C-alpha cells in the first residue's frame, strides 16, 4: 500500500482531497485537457458609467497591489471567489525584499515586524559527496500570510477600497472606454481590469488557447512537529541521483508551528510523467533519510502540494485593451522558481508606479499595457537552467549528471563571493555574476560543463546565447537610461509613461532591481 494512503489518518482532514485536486490539475496539463472558455469579448458600445478605476480579480496577492493603488488615490475593487484571507502556510522571502511594503507605506515598521513569523540563519546548499555551502540572510524570513493579508485588507477598506468576497468573475466585455465584469450576481465596470488569479487563470488559459506549458515544477511537502531542534534551513539540497526520469531537490525551513520540508522537481508535461500522489509517496519515503527522523515521530500540521507551469512565451502578451495580467497569471516568474509572493514583492513598486502612470496618461491599449510586462532577458536565460535540471521522458543521462553540474556551479559561485551567489538564490540573474560563474566553472570543472550541450540540445543553447547577449545589452542600457531620465520631465504624460517603462524594463531585465 502506498505510504500516503497508509498514513492518511495522521494527516489533516483535507489532505487527500487537496492532493486529488492538484493531481487532477496536473493530469489535465499532461493530457492537454486544459479547455479554455471564452472569458473575454469586445463591444463597440461605450459604457454609460464607470464604477471604479481598477478592478483586480484574485485577492490573495491582488490585495497587495490593490492597497498600494488605493493609497495612491485610485478607486479600486478586488474580486475574490472566496473569503480574502491568508493561509496558515508561511511565505519565505529575504528581509530586504519586504522593505517595499514599508516604502509604499502599506505597513509600518512595527506592522512589518509582526508580519515576520520566523527568522533563521544560516541556510544550506547541499549535494552528495561535496562540501556543504552555507549562506546568511537569504530566504530566511517566514511571513505570516494571515496577519499580512488581514492588515492590508483592513487598510484597503479604510482607504475606501471596494471588496467583493465570495464573488466569481464570469466574463469580461471590453468597451472603448472601460471593461464590464459580469459577476454572476451583478456587474462591475472599471477603466482597467487586472488579472491576479494565478497560474490557472481562465483569462490566461484563453489567451494561451490551451497550449501546454514547456516546463513544470511539481512540489510536495509538509509542516510537522517532532523534528530534532534545528534552526538552520536548506535552500537547495539533493540527496539522491536521477531517478524516475527526474532529479529530486529539497528545501527545509524552521516554521512557527514546526518544520516545513519540500520535495520538488523540474519536468516537462509529457503524458507519461508520474502523478503528484507518486511524488508525495516519494517524499514520505525519503524524508526520514533527508531529515534523519522517523515518520512515526512526526505530527503533521499540514501537507502541501503544488503544480507550477512555466511557458517560454512569457510574460504573456494579449490582444486585449484595458486588461493586464500580472504575477503568475502572466507567467512572469522564472521557470526555476515557484513565483507567487516573492515575484509580487519584487515587482510591486514597478507595477504600482507603472499602472498609476498608465491610468493618468490613459495609456490602456494592449500595446501600452504590454510595456508593464516586458521581455526580461535575466528571466529568459533561466530556461536553460531549467532544462539542465530536467530529464526528458526518454533521455538517458548518467545518474549523477545533474548533481555534479549543480555542485560545480554552486561551488564556483560560492568561491566568487556573496555578491555572485546570493542574487542567484533570490532568483535574480545578473550579467556580470553569470559571466564570472560560467568562466570559473568552465575552468575549474570542465567535465561537469561539457555534457550540458548534448543534455539541453543545440536549439536551447542558441536561444540561451541570444538571451545572454540581451542580458549584457540591458545591463549597459539601464545606466544610460538613468542618465536620460531627467530629460523626461518635458514630455507628455503618455511619452513619460513609455520611456519610464522602457528604463524599468532595462533595470528589471538586467537584475539591477535587486534588494540587498
């Protein structure tokens, strides 16, 4: 009998239901059964009334942006299909990345301190048969989503925001002067509609026409008590060679109510890939070895499952005016990250400023809004990393190929210093750091680097090279754009919007937005 089924009575009551739900989503992706429905239509008629300036669907992360825009003086509505509240599961992030909440006056310093549920140091990167690498102050903060979202929700409402809980977003009609949103129980109109509904947004499904993702990150895990006292964490760890046509990776963090451990892997969406249930059983099989603990000694507080798709054609561009997809809906996260909260924090200031400028300049055409989700070469180059950590369903690789490569790369980054290693661990790739790492690894461990070419394939390598060149170009263009920024004050609002977003695309696309 599978371990998970045998242990079902020891898990929280909703565990197997949630596992089945995520497994069904993963099965639909593998089988190509994501059938989009027509969510967005157009009309030539002008709306007679506009209720709000911005309507945001998806409250879990959308409330953060909504609160920021409401504080700027815009009239914002948030649509959430359930109750807008945070889950008990903590969100891990680096402290410096949270400062944006104070900078945008969404939280006070005292409130931010309360929102931080846990903090630990140091964190480990580990591979078999190589010395461990230890870092400090990277993804070592656990944020309490319940407190954070409750606080932002209250501030949003206190500032006049409109919250529609237990409300579905059924259909959008784009008019020349706004968007009409059918809510099932009525209609809401706005100048701009923002989709923050996540990876499986129905708008994103329509825009992608049911296309399969090129990359998948499957994640399973739990938070449990019963571990030996351990105030360190693992950011990236491997304990096994390639098996089941994939490489397993682990994360572990101290949590307020126990210890959180994750098993994750990178795959394609081939129909023959294993299920989330299979991966959860692998997690339970290997957890005792990974954490040196007996399963019988653990008291499971919650079990966690995730399926995170990534698309090469990202951020997602649509033909719709007055509709902006953000965060996971747009696919703007790196294919090697989980996206979500960390990606929202990174882009919160850019999106808040950019959306405010777009509204003020009435720059709400599809081409105008595409400037808010620009091409980012520092994200695009990570597709080769994703491929290098993946195994094709019929691909034959040496069992230690991926471990050996990653051990060599991380050792080179560690030798080069924190200014090289720490940004990468925060999913920020910079041209100088990447170039130094490639050069160092090629010299010190060529036997680990050379096999990458047949592993990922020539087309992937060529695509990566083009994005790498663009990364270098963006790194040079951003300082130039900053020099020219003072000249923008004499431009029209629409022109200022265009050039400011261009400069920001260079900044974020070269990783020079890093918070340290």
